[in-house]
């Protein structure tokens, strides 16, 4: 079974096409159908040998083993065609290609030339970063202590006080400092995802380790309690960035779902009006465009230093700011285990609002049919 492991290219994107929203997608597979490997190998199929092929990126035996997991309709294709299919599948798991090369070069350039303003931000210092209530809850680690600091505004949307004002100010200054450096050095800043024209990827500027520790040591205990059904117990990679809104920049963010299992969104400031987040319930791919139920409709006003935690599949967007400037730190946390298992599932009623509704409806109809038969 292939897992999203080391070297998998987590390209920034917002997934899903929602009504009235911008379409943002990854170009990894654009126009090229990539077959999905089957869980069980075709026992009776004798795979090709790829030993004599030149320029294979991986050991030839890997291709033979993978071939046995191709969908049946692909097995009769020529050896070259099958190899091309297998390479496309593998390409999803390795950071090669033009875009990834550019990304690597971009990171290298920053690493060698960018002088951080606040070195302190690059190593996680819990006492300096976090407010006491958050630290205490994580140190305690019990479900009761974690729930004690949370407000659940609507099912699955939690907020809590998290970052100290001094940390927020330093982070804002660091991002501004980076933008100035990039402008002077004529480096084109790679934006966090296809829906943002401003902001920067914090992982790219050297904060990857710090943010990873933030996820593994501070968010995982919360996610394990709050997002059990959407991979919250197995978060293993992240995409960390800041989004920026100002009157002469982006004002809002369209309705979307994140490329994450669990998202942390913390407001850093500065001063602004408007810019509320809106939520419309958690949905699987199939039901992503469906209506929201009244109890799923939520609007939330950002508070500097306060964090929002929600499932990546929780449909949301940000309304336009009406004055000032807003910058938020976002951490998209992912679980390769959850993503792999999801490929083999069709019923997501443990987290998709619409799947659950349909399941309840089916069981209601079944019970009433049984009652009628018995009478
Ligand atoms: O602007 C915000 O607070 C939301 C940002 C967001 O949803 C995202 O970047 O995925
Ligand atoms: Fe989002």
C-alpha cells in the first residue's frame, strides 16, 4: 500500500468546487487520468518484468508489484503504457517535475539569503508563544482539561485562546520583513494556495520544524479528542502559512474546503473590521455542493490570538474586511493514513453531514417496511 511518506509533494491547494466559489485545483494530474491502485492484487495476473527498462526511478520489482494492483481494465495494456501509468501514480508521491524543482530552488534561495528578523520564532518556545490556559490544558492532556478551554460554536468548530500578543506582533513583523526582503531581492513570493494573492508559506521561510512540533506536541492531543473520525489521531504532515487581507489587497476568501484533515486558524491581528469566517457543515467529495442545514450555519468574528480548529472538510470562507488589515496563521494538518484508508471507503456517515442524513433515512425506511411486513 502506498502511503504519503517522505518526499510526497504536498502542493498548496484548496480543494473542491463549491457554489459561487473560485475553482482552485492542483495541476499535478491535470488532463491525465491517473488510475487508482486496487487494494487486493490480481492473484492470477502475471506482471511484466521491467528489469531491462532504462532510467527507472525505482527498483524494477516495485513496478511489477504495483502492476498487480492496477484496475483490471489496465492489465491488458502494453508494457510501455502500464509503465507510464505506474510512473504517473508514483509521480504523485515524489517531489519531481518542474514545479517541485522551482519550489526547491525557491526554498534554497531563501535559506541562503534571507536573514530573519526574529530568530526566536524559528524554535518553538511554549512559554513565549502560548497563553497559560492553553499550555496548562496541553500539559494536563486529559479530555476534560482540553474541553475546558474550548468553545464549540457549532458542531465541529472550536475556538480557544492560544497565542500571546507578543508572539502575534513578532510574527506579523517577520512576515512584513520577509515581504520587504523578497521585493528588494526580486524574489517572487510563492503564495500559500491558489486562492490567495498575498501571504506566505511559513514552511518555506524556515519554520517547518517549529510548525511540525506545534502540530505533533500541541495540536495532536486536541485533534485526537475532537477529530477522531477525520484522521485526528494520525496527523503526520502539515502545510503552514499566513493569509493576508487589506483594503488594497485580497478582501475575502471564497467558499471552500481545505486540503487538510484538521485546520488550525489563528488570528494574528492587526486591526480590522469585518472578515468574519462562515461555516456550512462538513461534507465528503460527493456531497460538497449540497445545502447546509440551519444548525450548520455559523459566522464567527476573529479575535487576535484566538484559534479556530475545524475539520478540513468543513465548508467555509472568509467575508470581506471593511477596514484595516487582517493576517492569520493557518496550519493545514494532514494524515496520510486517513487519506489512504479513505480511498477504499464509500460511506462517510461518521463525519459527512449528508452521508449521515441519508443513512438515517435508509434505516428509517427499512424499519417502517419491516413494521408493515409484520402487521
Ligand atoms: O481568512 C481566514 O481566516 C480563512 C483562511 C482559510 O480558510 C484558508 O486559508 O484555508
Ligand atoms: Fe480554509
